[in-house]
């Protein structure tokens, strides 16, 4: 499940969205003024991709 929300909406619902990511695997696309800024994904999803070859690393 993928949901889109503004940064403001995410601030108001951060706990709920983190829980949804962890418990159900939900991804949240974060937008600012209609432009995609970031994606909130489950840690397990991200970690699996790290093991596969570093896709999505946090390096600058």
C-alpha cells in the first residue's frame, strides 16, 4: 500500500505512518507543494535492499 501526503499531514500523522510501515509494510510518499520530497518505507524493506548491493544507501 502506498499513500501520498504533504509534509504537514505527515507531521500530524507520523506515529500512525511509522506504525503502518512497520506493521503492514506501507510506504508513504511525502510531498511539499505537490513535489515529491521523500519516501517513508519499512526498515526491513530498506535493509533488504542494502544487502542486495547498496541500493538506496543513506550516503550523501
